[in-house]
């Protein structure tokens, strides 16, 4: 079997499991190739208004949200190029896999997840709604032989990536069943350069220059706790659950980005507290909506109000400090 080098370095960089499947795969892959992958998170604070529109007004889940981080432009700044082929047929897919793997490049593609036995088992285990079994998933192919492909996926309870050997027959039979839905969004990734730190500096300053947020979404989540518990039958579909997962995930990643900046300890510590509290409250909102023994709604609301206050204070300090720093992304110390 031909395998990518450094296969064991493909690990989740999204502990809150909030990113779209393709983005979390790209992040896991590039994170195994460069120690600077956290630079991608300069815009992770995003817009809570955009999260509100997505989760509450459109009723979409977290994995369908187009986060403003881990995109092709920023991957180029990191030194990686995503090469897209769009939709291909089975013959072209099979013939191209070996060449990309030989060049030490992964192959990514979309296919219906219910065609894969390991995905069916996972969806049954976590209580996925039957009508969602047929949805497309991005698959990360990192090895192949004459009889099997090696997929790296995160279907464990801890959402950690692990290799899974899948027969070529699974792909061929699935494609025969629904050819129009197979091998869409095909792509590969290659590393072309070192990170462009000046490019990230400019992008981060541009992000801060347009960042405005009142963080009212925390109030919306608190106000709707009881209504959602009574009306939403599946906890992971609740707008509050999805909103908090996106907020906790983005704050966790932004805190990691700050470690590479010239921001002081006050700002870094503030976002460490925000990331921690957002993750705790995300878990509590999920437990509340699942009907599990949890804190009363009023206790969760007080936590959300405190989190909004921390966000407002931290954002003011972040922007004020950035305005006074001549360089936000200094050259790394030797050996760092």
C-alpha cells in the first residue's frame, strides 16, 4: 500500500468539533506538516451575528457554517495550495490516486456517507436522524493498494483522526448506486513554501480593523434555552447547541493563534478564560437540551451573561493593544 509520509501526524486541531468536515481535514493535514498552522486562526473570532443568522434564522447546524478561517487564501499564506478537480468519474479517480499519493499528496472527495459501513455504525451510535444518513461527507484518502484505500477520519467518540482501511469495492458499489453524488469536490493539497508572515500580519490587521461585535448572541442562547428544550426533539439540531459549539470552537482556536503574536499576557489570559468558559457552557447547553441532569436554566444564563461581558472587555483590549504594537507577528525566536 502507498501511504502518505507522516500519517500519524494527522491529528485533530479542532477539539470542539465545530468545523465543516473538509475544513477540519485540511487543518488536521496541514497541522501535521507545519508547526505554524495556528496562524490560520487570526480571524477565528468571526461574527456572532453571522452565527445567529446561520443557526437561528436558517436553522442550519454547525458543520454547514462557512467559517471565515481555514480558507484557500489563508492556506496559501501558510504555504499550501489546494488544487481542485471538481467532479470526476470513477475511472479518472482510480487512475489519479496513485500519482497523487506517490507525490506525497492526499486526495479529498465528497461521497454519501451512508455508503460507508463505518459511517453507518457511527451515525447509529450517536443518534443521527435517519433522514440525515444520506448527506455528503468529505473523505480524506491517504493511502491505497490494489484492493483497499486508506481513509483518515474522525468518527471516534473523541473525534480524533485515525486510519481506516476500506475496500475499493465499497467505493465502486457506492458510485454505481448514486454516480452523480460520488467523487464531487475532488482536490489535493501540496506544500509550496514557508508561511508568509508579512501576509498574515496584514490579514490580521485588516481583520481587526473591521471587527465589530456586540456579542448579543449569548443573550439569544440564554433566552431560548427553555423553548428549545421543549420544541427541538434532537439536541444536536438545537440552534443554541450549534451556536455554542461554533463560539467555543472559534474562541479555542483564536486563543491558540494569540500564542504566536506580540499580544501581552493580559489579552492572552483573557481569551484563555473565554475559550474555557465557552467550552464549559457549550457542554452545559448541550446537556440541558439533551434532558440530562444539568444546571438550571438561570445558572446557565448567568454564565452566558458573564461570557458576553468577558468578550466585550477582551475585544476592547485586543484592538487597543494591536493599535499600539508596531508588529503583531514578530519573527519567531530561534528554536521556537
